[in-house]
């Protein structure tokens, strides 16, 4: 794996001077650092109260401080806590018990967050459904959570019709949300129930254990049907201490702007916990808009924001404006910011700190850029290894003794994180799917490691840099090709607006050949594009095929949906989009005709 190319301007390593510089810069934030360390130690030894209790403490100590901002409304910590309490009593009065799952079918709304807080206080579990799903994908998601009840916002009532087809169940709770009209007949009007309920803290909150599930988050489903991963109170609080207090270091009076969906961990765990942990305000929007992003940040007077990598690229793609630095934002937190745009993003918008992190919804530990080092996913104090792997099986390669093989510093490999009592693997609601993610006896008999399924670069000093998902990396000509590296090279080519790279099977050839689905600004210049890629990439990594598309399909959290593209391949009889093939470096990419494909199938044309 160590042969994968670099696309960032550095050597891929973290150096001691970078860490020392970050420590010096962070000295003014020492109180936040101490709070973060204290939180992590309390969580480590099981001495920290649950999420509901933390909200109650903020309501007591920062009663009038703003907690939540949404569409012109402001809730103080006391007001938000009281709202969550009334909802908690309403849920309990309707029969919701500790460990019951209440699936939430709602768009981003202040009430969505209040429902999650209410269920947390009861020791119940919020099942975060993607409100954009319909049909079998939505029914599968609900089955994965096995909810006792559903809560549906007005804007999602039509989506509930797809669930009704699965058979009868308890009548849903209803909230107005962004919808119009009245509560459907036979449903429970949750707002009306809450209006009559007590605003006192429920006694149940004191009994909630840190290991208890807080909510279920669905995986993105980029490679198949989503799975429900378990987010516990412990993991949310670890995020609060590690990413919020140690990493982002907000203060009361700060505003963290988040335009990401609340059914995603970057919003519900990272953003919310960072704000609550520091007594700051969380500002949410219904959805992300690249053209309106900075206007919305100014509207909320934000001092920080949450991102995922593609969001940053969309913001950079907007036409430069004299107002690009006309805001109070100093820091941002998120994951997926690629090294090749890191400096440009930071410079254009005048950001002082990029708090990049690495973590998976189902993973057992997180890396965070606590030292403000450029082009790194960050640091993790827990045990992890970066190992050689087989990209076809997504499993570590083993030596003659049956042990996994670590890569050298600066090398790229599969990230494994050790599963221990202090870093447990909470897994999925499907136990079988959880066991499939574990690697046993990797370095010693009886040990257990979580297979992240991600390729990372070991940068030294316990830092890593994300490279690619193992399912996206493919093998061609005996070499491993990281799709993110190829995509980075493509995006610097003239005329390329967006792209997605993946491997496709080709008759009479081993491995998978590279194919790039590309959205062009105009007519593609096949020779110029081929020359550009050959100058940027090793020969084996240059895509052999191009597929010209009108749009690159993504999930609601901007992850590219590649499985359908992979499945369709490059057979002109199956693909409606124009296809191109690279047969001669001088000629560059030329149309892939049915006659040329027939020669490839027959074996008379070797690639």
C-alpha cells in the first residue's frame, strides 16, 4: 500500500516542529484543554453523567445563555431543557420506556433536536431516519432499528405512507415541523401532549448508564442498504471532550453553525456535543446551500462551522467574493477536507483553525487535529495500527505466523483500532454485521481490532491522514489505486467540474481498470486530459475509461454513490452515457464504440 501517490504539497508526515507550534498557539485555550481532558477521564472511568444530565447542568449554570438558534428563533439553555423535559414526560405518558426505540422521520428542525434530548433523558433511543428515503430503502431502515414507535414531522407524512404498507403498528407521534395542516386522525399530537406536561427534569435521567444507546445512526448506504450503528452516551460524551473541548475549544457566546442533516453524526454528535460541552450555541439550518452558506453564517453571527469534505469543495467552487472574509468565523470542524485544497480553503476564507477529525459512525475511536497541524486527520491516544491489506477482501495481509503486517511510517495501509474496555465496539443493531467488522488474533492471540475499512497514511506522532475507502480502492496492473488520489488529479484538469473514480471489470484482464465518471464544463479534449493525468499520476493509476455524465449522484451527506456505476461497468450496450477509452497516450481518450468493446471482449485488443 505504501506506493500510493501523494497529492498534498507536503511529504505526508507530521513533524515535531508542527506539534510544538500547535501547542504554543493553543496556550490561550488551556482552560478548554483542561476541561476536555477532565471529560475524557471521567468518561473513561464511568464517572461522567449521561447526556441528559449534562443538558440539565447547562440549564442550571448557563440558564440564559443561547443554546439553539433556528430560523429566527432562539432558545436559551433553560428554555431548551424545559422543552426537552416536557417532551420526555409526553413520551413517557404515552408508554415510551427506557431502551425503547422511537424512530424520528423529520427534516432538520429545532424540534428534531428537542426530541432526541427528550428521549436521552428517558434512557430511550432515538432512531434517526433519513427523511429523503422512500420505498424499500426506508422500510429497510425502520426494520434495522426495530422501533416501538415512530415520530413523524408534517413534511414527512407522505413518506410514512411507504411504511404503512409494511403492516399495522402503533399510531405515530406527530409534530408540525415544516409541514402544513393538522395532526392526522388517530395520531398522537406530540406538541399538544408536551404542552400539558411538566417542565421538571424527569427522575429517569439519573438512572441512565453511559453504555446505554443514545441514538441509532444509519450508515450512508453508498455500497448497499444502510445499517443502523449504535451511538452510546459514552461515545457522544467522548466526542464532547475530545473533539469539542480539546479540539474546537468554543466558549460561551460562540455560535457553531451547522447546515448538515441531523440524522448524520457530524451534526448530531460532533456539532451538538461541541456546543453543549463548551456552553456555546448551535445554529442549524434546514439544509446546506453553497451559494447562501456565508450569508447564513453571517445571519447567525457564527464563530465556527461544521463541514464535510465535499462541502468545502462546493464553497471553493463558488465565484470569489469581496465578502469571503467578512464574517466572524475563526475555526471549523469536520472530516474529509482533502490535502490538495486545504491551504486554498483556509486562505480564501481566512480561517485560523481547521479541526479535521476521523471517525466512523460504528467505529470505536476518533482522531482529531487538536494541534492545528495542516493536512492531517489528527491524533488519537488509543491503540491503533496501520497495516498492509488485500483490497479485494478488505482484510489485513498476514505473515507466516498469521499476524498482521504494519506499514512503515509515511506508508499507506488499512486502519485497525483496538477494541478494549476503554474503547469498546458498540457495533450495529445487527450483531452478525458487527462481528464481520472485527479482526481477531491480529498481533497476539486473543486480541480484537475494529476493521475501519479505510486506507490511511501513517504520518508519525500518532497522526494519520485519510486516503480512501477500501471498497473504493482497486487493484490494476498489480498496483493499488486510491480513487481519491485520482479524483484529486482529475479535478485540477481544465474543463472538469466534478468526477467520481471507480474500478470496473474488463474481459480478459485481471483486477479492475480505472473508470472516471466526469461532468465536463464543455466538450472534453481527450488528448489534453490524458496528458494532464499522465503528468500527475503513475501510469497504472491513469483511468482507462471515461464516462461523461450530467451529474454525479451523491447521498444527502455528499458521499458519492459509486456502486451503481461500478455495477454498470463500461459495456456500451448497457451504459447510456458517452464512453471513452485510452488506447494510445498520444491520441488520448477517444470514443468507446461497440466495435472496440467487441474486440476487448474477444481478447484481440488487450488493455
